[in-house]
């Protein structure tokens, strides 16, 4: 197999940093430099010009995502120094034909991006016949959040055409290697390189993995179950990351950690009960499975519905944690056990087990709706609820928030910059 090409997608908003990152990625083994669509929208053709000026020995791609006026967009990118212009395969055939004519005239090549194309293999054949130079099997960033994967269609596209095929969409070293094994000649990696704390090291990891895959001619990738992926992602992010991913959604109000420094991630088993009635909360321990989270809504907070013995039972059942919008007791013992417990109030007096209430019904806890099976993430900042049907998407988006923060943190810590400088705060103030 030929040596695969590593294309780094510079999906940033700040040109200065994009230029630096490009250099760091080249040091790690990147071949081609892509001016990502967000960078082009933020900085215009200047982004392409600057990349070309700085890195003449490397191909520069302009991810124009052209859907109309193929000739004009290719001409302006080519004149700015682009070696390859990325257009959308979804475009009308005439737009693609025009783009190719302009590319031939201005001395560049065209890559057609198959993002959102309903039948990628047949469209790939059509655009190949129109004359594009490369194809890109691409799952966009928003689509990745829903769990779409370029690997699902890559092989079909590779088998349908004879031009080089690129793959893109949330690739890390392992998945990039899998793409090479499936016949991709180019792997496009964005956030897993450009948002990482050590760009050179991350690029190097991808470089080594794809080179190994090319030498061996194949690697195996096992896709984890959705729940496994959600849990792993949420374990790596914080509640502020999740809140940001949910457009600054609020945590439960007035429910705070009684044991500090503990994190809870798991699916909710919900309980609704009356003030002091601990029957349903304790019965729910037997309903919940390993890794679940009990979320208990109590109608008042004058008597405890939870204490040390219930906590010990939870530990036996490997329950991940307990959230109570109500009162608890034996807090000193629970702290000693180190079990993650969040509650509204601490009192010494318990109530009676009367058996009112229900298990696994919708509850409103700390002002937030929780349904059975919703995902809970709780840490010292508070308790966030993620509706189950959006859990994968939010976990992925929270991971993207974390990656962006890691990058900014790196620049503050290592380069002595300030937050306002790194994010170019003044530039992004709303124009009045
Ligand atoms: O093309 C891209 C996306 O649509 C934003 O412009 C990305 O460059 C491409 O998806 C690669 O980035 P990652 O998915 O973050 O690896």
C-alpha cells in the first residue's frame, strides 16, 4: 500500500493560531493542510494565502464546501494559493463541471465531499465521471454527534471508484488507521489534532497508526455499545462541559454534593416519595442495576428518606450514586464510606416507611425534569440531566467543548497568554 496522506483540518476561527498549529502538525507528520470552513468563514481567502506563504512545501486545501457558483469559488481559492478546493458532491452537476473547468484553468485540483449525500457510492461514481480528482467520505461534525460514522460507507465508495478517496469525520489514530485499511488514501483529521493539548504528539500518533495500517494492510476495530461510549465520554468531561454542550443548560437547583470530589455518571432510576417516607427510595435500590443512579424526588425536607444503611446497600449493588431532592441523615458515615450522595438538606431525624410514591416515573428534581433512563452526570459543580434520546449527541458535544477548553488552557498555561487574547474576545463582541 502507498504511504497514506495525513491531512490536518484547521477548523479554527483564529488565523494566527491556525498557522502555528499547522507547523506543529507538520512536525508530527501531517502532509496536507486544510483551511477549514470555519477558518475560511472567519478569515476569508487570507487564510489560504497565509497558509500557502508559510508552508510552500505542503499542499493547501480550501474547504469551501461549494454548493453553487463552482467556477467563482474555485477561482478565488486557487488564486489565493489553494492546491485543492473542496466542493460539495451534493451540488448540481453543472456546478461541479464548472468548478472542474476553473480548476484546470487556474492550476488546482478538486475534491468532492460526499457529506449528506443519500447514496454515496453511486454519487461518487457520477462525480468521478464529471472529472473530480479526489473524493471525501465525510461525516460532518453535527452528524458525528448522532453517532454516524464514515467507516460505514467508506468501503463501498472505495470499491466504486478509481480516484483517491479521503475519509473524514471525528477520526482519531485508531479510526484513521481503520480507514486506511479500508482503502482510504487520505485521512482528514480535525479536532483530534488541532484541539489537542500537544498537536505535534497527536499528529504523530495518527501518522504512526496510519503508516502501520498501510504496512500491515489491515487493522481490526471493534465499535463499543452506545451505552459504553456514552459512559466513557461522560467520565472524561465535567458538568460545566455538559452545560455548555446543552446551550448553557442549568443544573438541579439546591441539590449539592455531601461528599466532595466524587463524580457520578449513570442512567437514572427515578423515585417519587413523600416527606420522610423512605420505603420507595430503599426499594429502588433493588430495582437499580450496576452503574445506575438513583434520582429521588421528595415532597418535603423535614425528615430524612436516606441514611447510612441505604448507602451501604447501594455500595453492595454497585450503584453509581444517589441524588435526592429532599433530606438525608448519617452524613458523617456516608462521607466516611466515600459514596457520592447529593441532597438538598441534612437532618438527624428519619421518617417512616409508608410506601407512598412510585419508582421509575417522571420526576421534577431540583427544578429539572428527569425520566427513567436519562443520563445523570454530577460533580462538585452540580447535577446535570441529559435526556436519554440526546445522550450520545450531548456526550460527544461535551467532549468537543472539553477539547476546545484544553487547547485554550494550554495556551494560557504554556504560552502565558490571557483568555481574552486567546479567544480574540474583542473581535467577537456583538456589533451594535
Ligand atoms: O469538514 C469539516 C467539518 O465539516 C467542519 O468544517 C472538518 O474539517 C472535518 O469533519 C474534519 O474534522 P473532525 O471531524 O473534527 O476530525
